[in-house]
C-alpha cells in the first residue's frame, strides 16, 4: 500500500516548527495565478484547504471562525443591511452572513477565481446556498482596488483574508484600512482575520496601530480554532461607534431571536461578550499598538 503523504503547514517555518497532517486522499492541487492551493482529506479534520502552506479551512472546525467573524459584527451592529466580505474564497463566511435575513445585499470580493471554482465542487455546503442566493454578489478582484474605487457604502466589512503574504499582504496595510473606512457607512464596523497573537503578535499590533489612527474604537476579540495553531486567534475590531462592543448580552439575545434563531455551533450571546475579554498578554499588545502603557491595558 502506497505510503501516506504528510502535508505540512509551513507558515511557522521561521519560528522553527511545522504542523503536518496525514492526507488520506489529495483531492486537488494546483499553482493558481496567485497562490499554491492544495485540498486533501484528513482522518480527523475532514477536508482541509491550504493556500501557500497555510491552513485556510477544514470541515471539522470551520464553524468557529466563520460564526465569530460574521455574527459578532452583524449582531453588534444590529441594523446591518449592506455587508462586504474581502477574500472569503470558500464562501464559509458568506453562508453564515446570509442567515441574517435583514442583510439585504452581501458582496464578496475575492482575488482568486480558482478558489471559488474549486469550492463549488469541494465545499458545496458553503457555495450551494450562497451562489444561488439573490442577495449575494461575487466580484473577482483585488480587495484593495475594490475598496479604493467602489461607490458603494457598507454597514459591516469582514476581511476574511489569507495571512500577510502573497496577495494577502496588501490587506494588512494602512492604505487598505483607510480605503475600507472610506466605504463604510457612519457607525459601521470592520472585522479582520488577524492571526494568532501567541505566534504572530506583530500582525495584530501592526493592524491595531493602523486602526487607531483611523477609527474611534480599535482592538480585537478572540476565539480558539484548533487548526489555526498557537492558541487564540485575534479578530481585529475597528469602528467609530464605541458602543458596539458594549452591547449587552440581553440585547444580543433579543437580536438573535429577531434574526430567526438560526443554527449556530459556537456563537452565543455570552460567548460573543466573553470574546472581548482579552488575556493580559493580548490586551498588552493592543495597548502597545494604541500607544497606551501595558499597565493600562484594557482586558474587557
Ligand atoms: N479563514 C482563512 C484564514 O484565516 O486564513 C481565510 C480563508 S479565505 C480562503 C482567504 C481568501 O483571501 C483566499 O481565497 C484568497 O484568495 C483571498 N485573498 C487573498 N488576498 C486577497 C486580495 N488582495 N483581495 C481579495 N481576496 C484576497
């Protein structure tokens, strides 16, 4: 019997370690116009997508990241009608966002058509409900160009990007965040995939440093996703409405009820609130990025 292939995440090579997964089957592998893409089946995590050696999504733990990147900003905002996703290739975020019936228009701007194309075949649980939904619009374009040029204005912007390498690097720049602010409605909120602070502190510090120059309220919330190794992942938070992070558990529950109590496996109103309670080392990164002394780090 042929030796099983072990596929390694090379994202942390410079930190001196790799995580490897046994591939029961390699379903798809190609060098796209923008990045190296491999999809394989793993006994425990199911289908796993890696782009340029970084795990993007697995069928086993996708719900944690997709729910927290979507329901937190939309329910905190409370009246979101126009939502923009930058990146989001596999459509997992879009599938969660369309559960909110009050969202009238959802636009996804993805640079790499191949990721969406192959997701139609390999992640139909995401793409099927999304691509046939009349409220959904797919734009194949660089997210930086889109937010710099669009006339549209959005209540919520979700940056579901790769890491700051290759095509994703521009999505962590001040120019990109300033262009996102330009196309946000007053009181809008932006959330960003911001890495795992225990291993990638600079990614969070750099983004929050940009946010605080552009928005009244800048910080992050956290959740642990097993295949985003290294502990809690930080989801960047940027808005001019500081009250959005203070929305009470009661109000969040009422909004969830009003939104039709759609199915979730991770998000609850209590988990939402708790996600903003940061461990001190992450709070200190945010304080540092906000020019505040670590002693004055806000942990909630
Ligand atoms: N959740 C994953 C993570 O945390 O790493 C990200 C998932 S999603 C697959 C990331 C998507 O961002 C990819 O499909 C990639 O093609 C897209 N992307 C990267 N750079 C982009 C850019 N400049 N504009 C638009 N999409 C981009």
